[in-house]
C-alpha cells in the first residue's frame, strides 16, 4: 500500500518537498520498531519503576521532551522509501517518479543493521538498569540525596545519558551514512546528553566529598 498522500504532504510541510529516500526500507522498518520499543519502555518506567519525588521539571524541558520524540519519528520517515513526494516540480513540469518499495529478508542481516541492533540492545538494557537503580535509591532515601554505587555507575556518573547516546548512535548506524536526519538527531542527543551529564557530574563532586574521583561524567574514560 502506498503511504497516504495527506501524510506525505505533512512530511513535506515539516521537511520540505525536496526530499529523497536516503535509507533502505528494511533499515527504516527496524529503526521505527526500535524507537517504539524504547518509547514504550520509557513509558513503563515512568508509570511503574520511577520512585516518587518532590523534584519538579522545567516546563520548557517537558515540552522539549515531546518535541524530541515527535521529531525523531518524523525525521526517520522524512527520508524513507515510500514517504518522499510522488512527484517533484522540475522545469515547470511535474516529473512523475515511480517507486516500488519491497523489503528483502536478506537485507535484514546486513552488517550495519546487525551492529546497530546489537548496540541498541546493549544500551537499552544499560539504561533500564540505571533507571531501576535510581528508583531504588529514591525508595531507600526518599527525603535526601546520595550518590549511586550500583555497578553500572562504576565508570561514569550518568550511564543513562551514555546509553541514550548509544541508542541514537545505533539508529544512525542502522539508517546509514546518507540519512541526514539520523545524523543530525544523533548530534543533538550527543551534545545535550553530554552537557546534562557534565552538570550532574559536577554536582556530585561538589556535594559529596567522598565521591569517586576515577569516574567520568558521561563517556567512560573520555568525558
């Protein structure tokens, strides 16, 4: 079935009509599945894992969170086969472009797809473990602050931010080097997670005199 023309027009509204398909149908399919797996796990954590807290979130941060997930899903489809405009205005005339989208089983075992999926699985599990550890800390000390000692915090103060970077790196790997939106989204996540991680790391160091000095902020042994 072709993509609904109204949805293609919507994608053209947010990403212009001068779009081309820059990833395989298989990579887009897998990437959208993994994005949904990530989103539903985050929803599960918010509803059933996170401990209660009196902390408040800035409303702009809250809005950015919604905008992020909207942009990621939309951005993946902007350069997906079957979701680019069916025609382009070329020299004053409509140039019809026929596109046959067909997924092949053999393409699901390409090196980039397998490497990306394996990286996603590792990062997905690491982030879940980190959030469970944070929830355990909240339940243990609901009215105070402490620093995490779980094994997943051995090398960095913010393994959940590190995992987030790896998750979007896996999307970029799966989509391939020509999917411009995948690259831009990864850079956006890399920058904001590193900034947030360094801020948290400095707070830990300032607040707790006994905080482990060998820990990095976000990326093990580097940052």
